[in-house]
C-alpha cells in the first residue's frame, strides 16, 4: 500500500491578497460583512480541527520534561515525539509518523529507544538544559542534541472548499484496531498502530482522494460506502468509535 520514508521535503505556500480601495483615501476598506465572513471561516476551520488535535495533544501532556516534540540539531528534516503512552514517534518532514516503544528510567537518567538503526537506537543517558528547551542523548562517545518544538503538528492546513460526505464525519474503527477520523474541514486521520497519518481529503463518486506528505506529496485513493451506520472503507467494515 504505502509508504516510502523520504528525507528532504519542499513545502510551497501560496498567498493571495485582494486590495480594495474606495472613498477611504486608498486605505484597505473591507466591509464589516466580509471581515465577519473571514473570521467565521477561520474560526470554523480551527474548530473543525479540534477532534484530531485534541486526540493528538493528549499524548504530549504530563509532568515529564521529556514529553513533547524535539528536533535534532543535526537532522532538521526530522522531529521526534516522546509521548506519555511510552511511544516515541519519528516524523520526517511531513504529515505521518512512525511509532516505536521507549523506556524511561528516571533514577538512572536513561531512555531506551529504537527509532532509526545506528542513529537513534539504544540506551541513552539523557540530560536537559536549565530551561528544559534542549535535550541531550548520550551513547558511549556519541551524543545527540534535540531542541524543543512547542508548536509542532502533523496536521496539515485545511483545504479550501473541500467536498465532503457528512455520513463519514467522525471516528471509525475496524476489527483489527485500525481507526480513522474524518473532519468537516477536509482533514482525515489514520492510525494503524505502527504509524499515524494526517491527510487532506475530498470525496467524489464513492471515492476518497487523500493527500499526505512524506518528504514528497503523496496521494491515496479509498473506496467507501455507508450503510446502516457502518462505513466500508476499501472493502473493510468500520464502526463508529467513541473517543470520549
């Protein structure tokens, strides 16, 4: 099915601005209606992201200084998340992450983790800077310094005017434990136990076109149907999942 892990990535952001002039002497003269509509759209997009964001945020909360997202100084294309469920996650410049278990020994000040063979692999001594914004992992004569990333997310920007199907909105799980979330703003989440992926998606003719980033932009097509409250995705039945 998927996925090839890429190292380098390019993100292209396109901005457009519309300047309106009138009797205001050349100043920006947006109407109150336009400003209100823009605010409502922005607020709606943020609100629509709450399902997936709230789910992901819970795993980096807690009283350990280790929890959160860290970027190695020498590997700017990669981010490592230490989660409060003893999973370490590696994200390589995109919207998908690969999981590995880790073990923390606070008494010995060691963390054992295997994310990349011969790179992040073994039992490390760890230490923090005074402000807790740098984490140093030491194994033998080698050390790796990581910088805390406060605003890191694998959730992409919501697409403009996505075509969705209200029948699939929400959380779904199949009998193998793989689960999905579809949001109204065109963002989709997939968790298959060993990795998680965030997509933008659009629906047409019984198919879901989902786009994610793993170094390069990648696309997956899902066939789907909904009947009697059951979502059949690529031929596999999924039932509604309660995330409360």
